[in-house]
C-alpha cells in the first residue's frame, strides 16, 4: 500500500498525456477536411460579355396632340348652326358652323351690282377709242385701257367684290385641320363677336410626349432615338416612339425637356400621363446580368467561379438597364459569374453549377 500513491500519480500522468495528444490531433486537423464536409452551393451561372448595351433612361410626362389649331369665328353674328360635338372627328375644310348670312349676302350682291355698273361705264368710255383698240399699238392700248378702268371705277369695284365675298365666306366656319373637336364653346343661337374661338381641333394622327430628363443623361440622347411609351391607361403595352426634339435649355431643377413623337392610337388622349423609356445604346461594354451583382458593406460584389469555388470580386459598376449591369472594373471579360444563391455566399465556398 505504500506504493499506491506512486502508482496513482503515474496513472494520472499517462492519462494527461493521452488527452493532450488527442487535443493536438484535433487542432492539427486540416481546414480542407472541414471544407469537404460542407455541401456545395448550387448556383446558376452566366458569362461576362463585352457587347452593345442598351442604357435605359426613364422619364414621365403628358401627351399632346401632334397639332392643336383653333377654329375661329372671324366676324360677329348669330350662330345658325353648330354641326359638331366634342370628340367628333372632322376633315380639313368640313363646315363645322354657320352664321346668319343675311347681311354678308346683301353686301355681296351690292358689290356685284357696283362692278356691273363700273364695267358698263368702262365699255361706254372705251367706244371713244375704237381706232386705237383696233390697231396694233399694244403698249399704248394697255395704258389707255388701264386709265379707262380706273376712271370708270372697275378696279375699286373688283376690290369691293372680293371683300364682300370674303365676308360672305366667313359666315361659314370650316375645320382648319383634320382632327378631333375639343373645348367647344358655343351652341346654335349664340350671339358671338368677331375673332371668337369656337373650338379647338386636335390633329391626333400623331402624339407628342414631352418629358424631363436629367442633364447628366442628355448626352446619351439624340434625334430619332428609339423610345418606349407606356400610357397610364395601359402600363403593360409599350408603344413605339422616337425622339423628335431636345430643348437646348436646362431648367432650374437641372432637367431638360425632350419631345417624343408616336403614332396615333385609340388608347391615347391629349393630356394623358405617360411613362417613357429612352434607349441609349452603349457600344463595347462589359456586361453581366443584374442578378450577378450583390452588395456587401455598401460595396458592389460579383462572384466568379474558379476551381469549383466562389471568388469574391469587388467591382466598379456603370450603367444599369434593369436587366443587365455594366462593369467598369473588377472582373475580366468571359469570366463565369454566379447569378443565383449569391446573397449569402462566402469567398472560396464550394459551388456546384446547376445544369440547365
């Protein structure tokens, strides 16, 4: 029993040594063994391509008719007829209203009589120059003929007849252009003054959408550039338009007005709100799908694949069109980029490409 403490001490030493060796074995286990135990993340991939890239410039505005012309009642009188209603389509030259023509008719008839009387005096005076008018003296005949017409009042009567005819013609109001009637102001039986506006005729064979874009984007816009227009009445269907005007002034908000022209459409009305997307093609851009881009601590990151592992790449991002993103720096052309399951992906994590 005297040796028992020594035996117990030796046993504890052996036990401690064994535990220390096991601990060292655990600490010395290679990291690779743990990585192999982690299941590979399944990912979809795409290729970073250098190609033409459509930069999309969004803007909103209001639609205007391609032409807006006032139909004016040029002289005072009573409106006997108004032959149109708001929204009605008319052709250029259609009679849309009539004034009481009684007074203009009297003036016209009086002017016709005055001209006949003047011509009678002219013909009578001309008889005194039969020999001259029967001769070949062309220049002298022209001078005398003009003097006789002036003396007899033919010239004045002709002018008065044209004035009377114009006054009579103004008793009828015609459509100045083909289009749609809007803002009709008078009804039949109204007493109107001269130069009163009867209505507005909107030429709706074309529409113009005026939008405001940032001054920083104006360098990407040019005349005849394509645009997609989405009216508020149908936000899913795009109508094709083209840039037809760029205001050369920047307003106090740093915006520039751009005019987009599009063809007539039954769904469109002047004054309607619409959204436009102007396409600005960019040549030779390095592009990846937008899903390949994630943000870590406020910085843009794209994961690529090397040796079946994810690689973390900080990138400098350019323009964005909603589907693709321009990459200015950070990855190489033709790199394989990860587009799914990349939100929580770590650097050098094992990945498995999902075969389509």
